[in-house]
C-alpha cells in the first residue's frame, strides 16, 4: 500500500510515494500541469464560469445548483453536464495537461449535482430523444464524458467518487461498473474535520472495496490542528491499512502540514508501540519509512 498527498502546491514531500495536485478547482481557478504528479481536474463545478455566464448552471425544480440556493444541499456551484461549449473547454484543458510530463489525470465532480438535476430545456430534450429512462440517460451522459476524457489521457487515469455506494446512479449519473472499464483506479475522498469518530470511514472503505471493480484509493483530510486529532488520523490510517487499498492519500494545505504529520508519528513512541502491539504492520512500516527522513 502506498501513502500519498493531495495538495494545492506542486511540491513533492519526502516520505510520500504519490502526489495529487489540484490543477482545476471548484472556484474556477486553473493551474499549469504539475509534472510527475497526478493532476486533478474539477470538471462541472466552476463558480467563476457560472458567475461570468449564469445560464451555464444546472437546473432543478427547486432551482439552480448553487451553494446559495438553500432549498438544496449543494456543496459547490454546478455547471450543466450537457453544455457542449463548457464540456469542450474542460476536455481541452485535460488534453493540454497531457502535453506535459504528468503522471496522469484524475477527474473530480464530473457528474450531475443531484437526483433532481438537470431539467434545463437542453437536458430534457436530449433525454426525450434518447428514449431511455431518466437514470439510464443520466449515467450514459456521464459515462460518455468519461470516455471522451479518457481519449485525452495517455497515462494513469482515475476518477474521484462521492462517497455514496448506493445511490450514485440516481443522484449523480455515476455507474461504477461502466466507469471501471475506463479507469485505472477509484479515488474516494472521506473528508472530515477530524477522525475522532471513524467507524464510517472503515465502513465505506469496506463497501467500496467490495463493490468497485478497480483498485481503490482513499483520501483523508489531514489539516489537523492538534495532537489529539493527528493521533486519531494516524489510527484511522492504521485501520485502513488493513484493507486491500492501492493507497491512502492525505489532503494537506501545504508541504509543511504533511511534514508535521510525519514528525508527529515518528516521535510518538507510545503510538508506535501501540501499532506494533496490535499488529498494524503496514502502518508501522510507513512510519519506519518516515523515520528515515524525519
Ligand atoms: Zn442541463
């Protein structure tokens, strides 16, 4: 099992074997490709594009897919996935990334915002023309987009998934089985303020490993402000390391944040003994490796 970072700065950190860099953000910011890293592209969430052109937004009977629409619980501002001009912009960006020496591309938020989306006149027309039921049409639309993106990625290709193992088709148009044919692995963010309560992380990891037909990578939030929370994060990593994961990724805001976690683990003898005593071999190996640099 590898251990890696998800970061906002294209800087490699010692002790981590994989780096995921956010090349396109949900606020619309774009960054140059990060070489030898996995470049993560937020596809249909783009607050800037919607501010500039409000008719890009995905629509439901309860209104637009905007954070400020309190009738819905939408964490980002979503563009309608069938807007061809916007879709082509995202595909061109992916193609451009591929001209650099990157490790690969991960797609993020490449789907419909929720079950009741999108009922803009174009989507309704496309759905009617398709002759398919609503969910089948939605999943076909998203699978086609992933197929188009895949044509533009020469190396490692992955998708992030919203951590809902049960309703992904109905809500987002995500068909895990179909997507698995295109990608090398699934990247599942299990984000939290802290992991002092963590049974759900273990549960969702089990579920996804069982149902997904490709290797699974789990991402944990690692911007931990105190020792208690850092220790809870490390214990959560330890439990996850007993599953058959391709890697665990830590979301950090900067490299120093990542180094702090390594230093905390290396110096915490009591915790290292606890991992040894309870047979967390993989976690002990990761910390021994960190101890070479920290
Ligand atoms: Zn639409």
